[in-house]
């Protein structure tokens, strides 16, 4: 058993935990933002749709991605995609505080800022149930793929770390999404550490992917 406990494996475990923590919280905030402004009964249903969709998509993408990353060139493409994820996360960390409060209120169904409303800030844009559900599903597709790619990239040659990361990701989305979102807002440094980890994984995937593609390109040209 102890042959699995290596510095490389422990590093992969740490990276996977941080990636799952940050992206689960990020996904939860996106779901909460989409649900904010809906009536309470619709808000609960659309949040449930978002969490179930995110969970199922992670399972589907996990089954696909672990095989696809074996194809020469897709590791490089995945690293480049994760660079875009880092940029997107950096922008989302700059989301106005009022919108984040709306998201947290929608997720927890509590009046956090004690203004007498829950996720219904005056002047906030209104939307229909269908608009909110569609917005959440589109975001889930992107963020679930991001999560699986990042976990697969961090796990490298440790399949048990990959399995652990994917199970943890699903558990966090299904059980603790609201708690994680609140934790990341109270302790912003965790989100920035997670962003740094994802950036490291992206650069590492690009480096390894480039080294895979280069010999093939040289042989093709030659």
C-alpha cells in the first residue's frame, strides 16, 4: 500500500483537492447567480437542476476525457483550454460583492445581507425559469469539462488520484456546494491558491503536450 505514498502522489492529491474545492465553489456561484431573481419555488428547482446536471456531466466527461487525453495533441489542447479557464476564474474573482451575495442567498435560501429579500436585489435583472435553467446547463457543460480536465492533468500517472478527484468533485457539487461557495467568499485566498494550482497544471499540460507533439511534427515534416 505504501508504495502509492510518494511525493509525486501527495503533490497530485493536494492539487486535485484544491482544484475540486475551487471549481466546485465557482460552479455553485454561477448556479446561484443564474437562480437569483427567480421566485423562491422556482429558485430551488433550478438550483437542483444545476447541481444534478453538473454531477452527471462530470461523470460523462470523466469517462471521455481519460481516454481522449491519450491521443497525441489533446493534452496540449487541454492545457491551452485550462489557460482560458484561469483567465475566466480571474475575472469571476472580480465579480461585484452584491452579485455574490445574491448568489449565496439563492444557494442557501437565507437573507444574508438582511435587506428583507432573498436573492432579489432591487434593480437586479429578472429572468424566466427557462432562461435561468438554460444559463445553468450551458455553464455546467463548460465548468464540468474544465474540472475533469484539470483533475486529469493534475493526477498524471496516478489513476487512483484521478478516481479520488472525480469522486470528490461529484461529492462537493452534490452535498456541499453552498458551503464551499460561502467558504471561498469568506476566505478569498483559498480561491487564489486554487487558481495558481490550475495555472500550474495548465502550464505543465502544455509542456508535456508540446513534448508529445514535437517528435510527431518533426517526423511528419521529415
